[in-house]
């Protein structure tokens, strides 16, 4: 197939593009600065700004499928605006230029539904149930990426909680630093809210073949399994807590679904295979 990938220089998009190339597909990487991409006989780099409609429509003709893995770097309100505006523009260009092709959009966990019947930010247990699920290693990795002191504190508190057999391993974090950060959390989750709004562009539209994938809450587990499980509409859980997946395993799931042109008109997620005896 001829498959265009928007976001092919990003974390997930680059892995998906690489997987597709390994399987013999012809890939067009659409990016503002595609010169950073490694060369490959079946890879064509197309420089385009997705916020420039003429450049975007010029990049799409002739493709059998489009993967959109665009993720703005800004987590606050600018990230919200960029995600929502990008989704509108890309969907409009796709339907104008290759309406019979297959469209897979990579969104965010915030549009998935929790076991209590809420989307993430509306869940009565937000943010505690979500943040309590992360391991110390997970929060240390995020502290390394972001520099947020709250993540360092979460790692240290979770280590102390896990070291005490009398405590619930998923106990809430405590202290002024955590409470202050939770109080400001909406200011830095604009991108997450944008991912939730983004899904609204697709949910009720049956005029083209789309699929919308949302990562689980804990994206970035360290162990790559080479396999995965999927859910429809619902946030993956493991032992009653938000589940996770390694980034290469999510990219594998996306690659498999794009290749099969599957989950049409469905909102899905992928998570690691449940250990034996652990309920989802």
C-alpha cells in the first residue's frame, strides 16, 4: 500500500512509519522538516505544514491510507488549539482529496471511557485513580522528561508506599507539593483536553473510513512485549487500575490495524497482555 504518515518524525509516528517500511509498504512522511528522516528506498519525504491547507492537500493524492500521529509539544492551551485545528484541517483535506482511502488518527487517553462510565477528566476519581497507578520508575521517567517536581515526589512517595506492607499500594499521594500541582493540573492538560475534543470530529461521521486509536493512560512501559490486547471505547485497566503499554507495542498495534484497514468507525486502545490471573 501507499501510506502517508503525518507525524513521522515523532515518537509514535516514526515507529509506525518504520514498521510499515519493514513490511514493504511505500510510505510518505509528511512533516515541516522531513530532512531528519533516515533514507529508505520506499520512503518519500514530503515537506508540508499541516496548518497550510494548500500544502496539506498537495501531500495527500495517490495514497491508500493516512496515519495521523501529530502531537504538539505544548501541553497547555496552545496544544489544545493545535490538536483541534489540525484534526479539522486534516479531515477536511482527506475528504477533499482521497475520500475513499483509510484514515487512522492517533488521539489521547482522555477520550476513552473509564469503568465508572466517565471520560477521564469527568471521572469522580480524577486525578487520584490515574496517577496512583504509575510505578516509581514511570514517574521518574516523566520527571526526567518534564522537570516537574511533582513527578519526582510521586516516585519517592510511591516507593515508600510499596515498601510498607500495611498500606494499600495504590494509596493517594499527599503533601502540599502534590495538592498544589493537582490544583493547577488543568493548566497543563490542554493537549489532553484537545485529544478528547478531537474525537468528536469522527464519532458520528460515517462518510469516510476512519479509525481512532487512543493510548492507555500509562504510555511508555519499559518492557517491550511484541504483542498487545485491544479494547473498544474503554480505557484499558489491569487489576482494577489504569493499564499501560510500551511505545513500540502501541506502534505495532497501529501498524497491524492500518495494514488490515481495521476498526473502521471504531474508537479503540491497546495495552499490554494481562499477566496470568490478573483481571482487566
